[in-house]
């Protein structure tokens, strides 16, 4: 898997991190660690955001089930946000695992 596939990801945060990673042609080991750290931190932030959406969706379901709210619109929106975020996170995970497997199969 070529790293240029990261540019096809629609998340602005990951695109920015990927562009910043390739901005400097000459990198020292410290700069490459910072680049990896930035991309890793962005991935963690996206996972935390996904967890937040899932938690919000669960809270809306509980409110609706207990009769605390009659607004199905908020319930539907929170469920769709959670579903989309989870699908995105799984797609990114699959891409990363695919890249890792390809790196592991390289001959040295």
C-alpha cells in the first residue's frame, strides 16, 4: 500500500497531518518521530470522537426508551453520527492493517 492513499481520506485532520508529514523532504529522526506522533495523536483524537458519538447515541436511546424525550429527530441524528464515525474508524483501521501486512511481507 502506498502512503499516498492517505490523501484519499476525507478527514481534514488526517489530510493536514499527512501533508505536514511530507512537507519537509529532509527529515531527521527527531522530526520523523514528531511526524509519527502527530499522525498517531490525530488517530487517537478520531477514536475518542467516535467513542463520544457512540456514547451520545446510547444516551439518546436511553432517554427515548425511558420516555424522557419524544424527539426522534435527535435520536436519529445521534445514531447516524455514531454509525458513520464507526464505519470511518473501521475503514481507517483496515487500511492501516493492510499497510502493516504489506510492510511485514517486504524482503530486506
